[in-house]
């Protein structure tokens, strides 16, 4: 597998073929050539100072700038100097420039270009005419421009767009497709001055295509870069789509910030901002927006024709008020929520022909389900009868499901089962889209586990798991759209199963569920923290699918829809993520391994130990700790193993002392963890701790001899001195140059860079330093150019557990092992020296030699993508 690396850092200053050219910046007005603003460049006086290669490079940028500014005088200047040229490439450019400086319609412009194309005696003229004909026709697969000398960046762009179009034409997708696209367009992500002429003709379409292929965050980044201060109408329109791209990536905080800068008064944009506030968890901001916006505007005729995704019915002011009441509830203000619902319970409005007052009363029952299930039952039962008598099918269905939940919380399990089964037949076919899959099925599972604990509920469990993974984790969607009791979130589902299986001593199933859920949670990102590339794809695909039902998101229905092939591909990926990862542990693992897995569920912490007994028997054991006990355990075991005498763990110490296994595989934690080495392993224990991320590394812990151990990292992070200084070499890094067999990183400093508001940046945007160079975890996830080292050595950071967890997780996903060294120079030197000696002997074997290193340098932590076998 490949490690995603960026080839640029603060201290590498890439230059183009002509040496010191800074090509163009984001802002058209600030576009410079050797520090000179293109708009003020005196073409006639200064043209002679440029070399032939510099002229070839700059011509299309001058054409583009003059065309956009409609500057006839400068057009004459450029035409004049080009006519004097003897270079065949520049003469070909003169013919194209003349066409674009005339007031031709697009049809006439294409005809003029076609007249130039038959001149086959001039191949440069033929290539140029063909390229611009393709540009006018929207053919972004053509790479004719690559035949023109001096157009490296434009050629690179066309190769990227050709690869993108090829992906769009596929019905099936393969692993790594996103990484391949990112690699093809690498220079446009990391080099801020990378710009293409005629951007307004190509960039908007490419951004929409990135969205369609499941890369909305990448679409937003490119759109922002190329549209900034660009005068073309197409680029202004593209800029208005950026917040919608960001929303598709689940980055609602950025979507709101960007849309706020645009200051749009369009009603659909206002509704979009309201949706993003709710989905992003900014409930108070949503309430404030509703308060300061005219109710008539929010329920304008434009919106009344559309479906409100939070209710499944047409937009209306009463529906919006119902939503507002639940926003108070989600915000924690139950009293205001109850007051708002009480007011609505006395009005005469309707939602698609059914009374708002009964919906309001039913919402009151929903928010009191667990605290006052008796009253919730009375309300829901009463509404059920009224709705049944009047033929209000939606109300009857919702009331029956909620009554089932009320009976469950009352302990009336049989009555709850009757309600939930009866509810299945209430909705007519035309209303089936309002079926509450998760809430309905979870209620059935809760009731059946109580009534029939010995029965097989696997089919229902699998159905609920599919409901969980097919949509993004949003409390607002669960509570408002899906009518789920606020207590019955996915943790409620996991808790049901954990308690049920533990009672039945099915510990392997418990561990399998928790491991699968950990893997799933590791692939999700909260709003505003999506790092893009492979790690952000799961979140993006889920949000794109969910937002396709939002009328406010459909600003351009033709371009804001993800391809079905991408959705199908990621449905498979999602199912793989949630598949039980303990299945292999239920068989017979290697005798050299014991396994420790822990998991946080609400305020409980579960720790499972799986260890061999004799030659054939394997034992499961577990302990469950409350939050206070967990914190006490961490504090107690901060020192040595002798301090750790806590209950079950003390017994496990004795158990592990007698095991002949060589490895204790400890699953990496996303939360604060005790010192497992101190807690479980005393000095005379034969086990060695190895930490792992559960990513099924195919080699099972074997590390080939692809690693490096330099004295410092300056020449190895990017190996920049070995690549030459041309832009071409940097663009093709790892493909045209001889590169070392692996990359070795040794971060010695982490920057907790803050945002403009003084809040810490997300961990994936912080930089870590290696000598004078820096890199981000974002960069590791985005770019792939060469094969990575299979073992990375790094100095363990002090006091930044969040970074270390993300760092090891990022490496593990790429199949890379890492060795954490205590932050002591002598120990770092010892480990580096030992690695160098082993590399020279070409005999490094992790399974054989890590024990020797571990005993020589205490405090090492080996992190693997999967458990040691």
C-alpha cells in the first residue's frame, strides 16, 4: 500500500522551468511574472527581455488576461510582438490569440479554429487549434496541449481532467480511485501558484464532477482557489456553490462561514444555511436565524412547492415552528420546547392535510418518553384513535410507533410488540417514504430481546446496523426526521446487545460488535473536521446521500448528485467496516499472541482479554468499569506494575505471567487509557506489549526491510535535494527520479496552530516539524507518489495524545508500522543506531528482534496496523 505524502513544505520553494518564475496567484489582479503584475506589464518594451521558453510559457496567460479584461490596446501589443517572432510555437499562438481577440460568437470562433487545424505542415498550429476546439466543445479528455512545449501545468491539468472523466464513465469503482485522482492533480492542491489559462471554461465543470464522484471537499478547495476575485460570471457562480460543496463533505461549520461571506438573500440559500446549522449541531444559531427572518419569507411559494426533509411533507410555517420546538429540546432547553409545543397544540394549521396540533402533542409525547412514559403512552394512544378515525395515516403511524416505545419504557413489553407490529401495515404505498426504519426496528429489537432472550435476532440486528451505517450520525436527523426517542441513539442499540450477550456469556460477539463499531467510528468525522482524501470519503458519501433529499441543497440538480456507482462502491466499503472484526479471534489465533481490547460505551468502559490456555483452549474474560473507576485506574497505574492491584486486573497479571505467548496485542484507544504495560505486565512476564489498530494488515505484523534510519530527517522527508529544482521534477516526484526505498519521519515538534478566532486547529491541520521542514497529517492522507517505509520511527510527543492517536491511525490505514521512542535523545540515538546496523545486515525481523530492542530501551511502543500473529 502507498503512503500519501505532500511534496511541498514551507522551506521548499518550487520554481518553474525558467528558474525563478512565480506564475500566478489566486487573485487574477495579483497574477505576476517575475514579480510584475501582468495587467501592468509593458509587452512591447519588455518582451525582448524574455527567453524563448519564457515567452512560450507566458503567452496563454497574457491571452487569457487580455481576453477577460477586453483590452484592445494590449491585444494589439501582444499581436504585434508575436508577428515578429520566428519561433514556430509562438507563431502558432499568434493565430489563436487573434481569434480570441475578435468579437466572435462561440460558433464562429470554433469555425475559425477549424480553419487553422488543417495546416498539417505546422504541427504546433494543429495541436493548438485542436486543443481550443476541444475547450470550446467541453472535451476535457483531450491532451493535445501536452504536445506544445512549455505548457507543463496545462498539460498536467488535462491529464487530471482526463482521469476524472474516465472515472465518471465507470459503473464500478475500485479502492484507491480517489488517491489516484489526487496524485494526478497533486500540483494544483499543494502549489498555491498553480494556475491554468481559461480557468472559467474548465474549473466549474471539474468541481461539479469531483462532487459527483464523491469528493465534495476537494471540489470546494479547487473552486475557492480558482474563483477568488476572478471576473468571469461562471467563476462567480462557482463561488456561490462552494458552501454547498462543503456541506456535502459534512463540513457545516465551513459551509456556514463561507456562505456568510457571500451574504446571499436568496430564500433557498437561507433555508440551506438553516439546514446546515441544524445538521451541524448549531441549534441556537438556527433558532436565532428563524427569529430574525420574516416567517412569510421562510414559507414563500418557492418553498411551499418543495418537500421539507425533516418532516417528509411540504414546507410550511407550522412545520417550521414544530422544528423550532425540537431545536430547543436538542439544545437542552426542555421548558422552552414544551412551551412552544403547547402553543402549537392549540392552533388549526395543517401539514399535508393532517392537523398540526396533533403533531405538536405527539412531539410532546416523544420528548417525555423515558421520563414520563405513562403520560407519553396516554397521549400517543389518544392520537392513534383520533387519526385512525379520520384517516390521518401519517399521524396514526407515528403515534403507533411512539406508543410502542412508551409501552417499552413502561415495562409493558407485549403491548409494545403489538403496537410495533401493527404499525407496519398503517402507511399506504404513496406514504411509504415516511417509514421510520431505525426507530421502528430498534423498538422491535428492544422488545424482542426482553420477551425472547434465547431467540435468534441476527436478521433484525443486521437490519438496524444497515440503518445506522447508511446515514450520517446526526442527532437532529434521528430526533426530528426519524422520530427516535432521544435516549435511543446508536449507543442505546449497542448497549442493548452488549448487555444481552454478556448475560449469555457470548463475549466474542460483544468484542466483535465493539471492534466493528470502533472501526466504523474511526472512519467518521464531526462537522468541520473532515480531512479529505481516503479518510474523509466515508463521511462525505453519507452526507451527499442524505443531502440529496434536501430541497435547499439542490441548487443545481444536474451537478449536485453523486454517481450511483460511487454510492454502490461505498455501501460495500461501509458494510466491510461494520463487519465483526473479532471473527478471526473466534477461531484459533497464533499461539504466540494474547489480545486486549477495550471500548467506551456511554459512561462505561469495557475491557476484554482473550488468551490461550494450554495448546488448544482459548479463554475470554472481561471487566466493565464506570467512569470514576476508569479514571482512578489511570491514576493508580501511572507508575509501575506494582502499583496496579485493581480487582480483575490483578488477577489478569497472574494469568499473563503463566502464558508462554510472546506478544500481548493491545488495541489502540481513542480515549485516555491506563498504562497497560504497568497494569498487566510485571518484570518477569514473558509477554511484550504491541499496540495495534484493527485494520487487518495482510502480513500480520511482518515488516520487510524497507525502512530508513538517517541521522536527521531534513533530507529524507521530501528528499528535495535529490530531485533537482525544476517544477517538472517536483510534479513527477517519485515517478521520474530514483528514490529511496522508504520514507522515514521523525517529528520533533508539533504546532498547535490556532484559527483566527484563537481556537486550536483540527489535529489534521496542525503541522509537525522535522528539522526545518514540516508536514501535516492531511498531507499524509492526500497524496501518494512513492511506496512508504514499512516501519516509521518517531519521537513520542509529550502531552499531545490526540496527535499521537491520529498519527498512528493514519499510518495504520496505509499498512505502515511505527515505533514510538521516548523523548530522550540518547534513547533515540540508540534505536536509530540499532536500526541502521540491522538494515546493513539486511536481517531485521520484527517478530524476532523487537523483544531485544524492547528490553534494551524501556518505554518503546510498537504500533501495528493489525494484531501480531
